[in-house]
């Protein structure tokens, strides 16, 4: 019995050794095969994808719609003052010896809506701009505002010669909750131009209250019905396109809810994700129709020629004395809280010269000029440039904002919040050649 057990142990040991040696030799054989051949590597690496077999309802839509989306650039000219004086505790420009500097103050998006170069965007994208351009790849083209509505936050630009396809407009009244929402725009600017994000329509009639300013800068509150989507909307997407699966433009991405506030920049109080708001395209259609009805290709070319002639005239008149109305001004927003809507934006009158056309017309220190011949004035630079287009003897129709107690409030800024409502006045002033050259 002991002999049999011994043989059993020996046999088991031999089998175990054989298995171990066999496994080891197998591993050695695998290692001995060496590096992979070029064909083996090619079989792993050299692969292809048949695009025709990749199914998605969005590929063709995105490809077509992307061609109609552009970047919108907001340039503003700021005047750099070289000399200052003091009135009422605030510095105001004493000398015309100053320089103007143009800066890009913001970027957004826009969508081409006509074959004639009309681009739809948000009003807040082009607000306060002294020059607007649209960007397409490396190209940057000048644009002009041909229609806008600040309450609805929409604007239409005209870019003559724009050679991009127009997107078809949809019917936003037919939008259904749960349908796909395709958003295309330039989040964070040109670096991410024509980015596509996807989501669904979360709601079709969200009433949103937004705080803004009237055309002269006074604080206002407006309620608008919006399309809510969960597609990604970021700063720079404003003015772009919300498309459906038919490739139709159904809305204009306008704002993103951040911490419960309709804004791109809000302090953190609680977290919300994927709540974006778009202006329904049907809301913009009346403005679009009005712009198209007033479009005249010959008039566009005539206006371009007029601008060229005006620039030439300015260059010719640069060294000649210019007619003035006789005031010294500065920009309200530099020293007063115009951004809070307590007073409108405009050109603040710091001094009215004796025996000047301004004095004769009834302009007073503390008046804020908000409009000149129908053009909204938000800075002293805009007013100066407007008056420089006029000649001696011409009249300019000004709209000014006058509020009791403003001069006292300038002495003590804590009283600014106590100012009551002022009034807008229409005042006509003649331009004459005066002895002083403050303006």
C-alpha cells in the first residue's frame, strides 16, 4: 500500500512539472515570436469610417445651418483725455487735445436671413457700438444696423456683398416641448465659431423679466415670452440660431439662466444647469418684414457713396475753424451711475458759454444731451462727431434730460439715489463760429 501511495505521489509530481514546463515553454514561444509585422500593425491602425453608414438626423442640418451663422463684433470708441478741469467736484474735459481709441468691447453671433446680406442678432450684442462688423473665418466685414427693438432684444444688420446662404425661417408657434433643439453660434468668440450644441425644447412660453434701459439709458423692466431649451448656450452664443430638425431658424439664443438669474455672469448662490432662453422667431418677424420692405439696393449704394464723400469732406475741413453751440461736455457714464438707470446716458453739459447759441436756446448746466437730430447720444464723442458734420448756420435738434437737484447731487453723490424723475425736452440750437474753441 505504501508503495502504491509513493507511486501516486511521484506521478502527480511529474504531471505538475510537465504542466509547469509546458506553460513556461508556451510563454517563451509567445515571447520568441518577436515584434509585430507591418501588416499586423496596419490591420489594427489603418481603419476607415463609412460616413454614409453613420446615422444622425443632425449631420446634414448642422452642415447647412452652420454656413449661415456668423460672428458679430461690437467696437466702441473711447476718448482719452489729456487735460482736465473741475466743476462740481467732477473732472470735465477742458481741451480738445485728446485722442480716441477704438476697442472691441464684445462679441456675439448672428444668422443670415436674406440673400441681400441681412443678419439677425440680439440687440444687446450691438448695443452702444460705434462700429459693428461680422466675422466669417478670417474675414471681417463692416455692418450697419437697419432695424432694432431693445425691448424684444433683437436687431437686424445689413452687410452688403455678404456671400453666405440665408437660412429658412420656421414657425415658432408650432414648436413642441420635447422636440430637438439645435443651437449654433460662437461661444466665447471667434475661436469656437459655428459650434453646434444639441438638446430639447423644455418649454415654449417662459415669461422672463429682464432689466434694461430705455433708448436714452433710463432703467426699465420688460417681460418677454421665451423658448426654453437645455442645449448649451454660452457667452457669445447670443444672437446665433436655434434650429429644428428641418433646418429652420426657430429662435435666437439670448440668455442662460445662471443661479436663477437670466444672465451669463452671476454670483453663485445655488446651482442650475442647462436652462437657456431663446427669442421666438415669430417675435422677430415683424421687424424682419419691415426691414425687407424698406430695403433698396440703390439706396444702400448711395449711402455708401455719401459716407465716402463725408469722410473726404471731414479731411478737407480738418484745419478750419468749426462752428459750435457753445457748451463744454463730458460723458455721463464716466462720472455718474448711468448704468444703474438713475439718469440716462448721454453728454453732460458742464458749462454753457455766455452769449452762445446754447445759452440763447435755453440749454443749462446739468442738462444731459441724449439725442441729436434723431441719433441717440451716449457719449461726448458721439455728440462731437455729430456736430462736426454740420456747417455754420445749421440747426441741430437736441433732446435733453433735465432733472431738478442734479447739480446738488453731484456735490454729494449719496443724494443721487434720491433724485426724482426728470423730463425730456426738445431744444433746437444753431451752430456758429465762436471765439473759444472748447468744442
